[in-house]
C-alpha cells in the first residue's frame, strides 16, 4: 500500500503503519481508519482494495508530508520576521515554549557545557 509515494509496511497493524506518514500519529491513524470503516487493528496486507481506496481518499484530503513541513517552516519564518518573542527563541535555537535552560534543553541547544571551567585546562 502506497500513499504520497511512501510505502506503508505490510507486516504492521494499520494504525501503526500509517504513522510512517509525516503528520499522522497514532490517534489520527485510528481516527482515519474508523472514518473509513476499516478495523485499525487489521494488518496492512489484509486490507482490501475498496478499503484502501477509502483510506487513500481520506488521507489525500489532509495536509501531510512536504506541504505540512512547508507550512510549519513558513509559520516559524513569519514569527522570526515579525520579531516576536517566540521568533527570537527560534532564531537563537532555544526552547520557545517556556522551558528552563539552566539545566535540560540539551536536545535544542546541543550537548555543549557552558558552566565554569568546563573547557579550560
């Protein structure tokens, strides 16, 4: 089964297989399956052609993959351009949702130590 040029794995349950697409998580995958009238616990290889067509019709109406990534990057660029607080945090590669940065935030800032005497000999 291919959607948006991405192959959904055959040996997984439908709800887990659909999460391969960017923009579809577990909850959204189950919602799509129930909307199409397909059992979300069914393996992808057991889905019939008619069910696959229903799933594809529902999924193709959504903003996913490249379009979604483009929309997100445009939203971030807009925040940076209007010089908002969140935009400044994005441009400085710091957490933008109020998290502390004295400790933690290693994912966002990278694993660089900025404490006293961390790099001096």
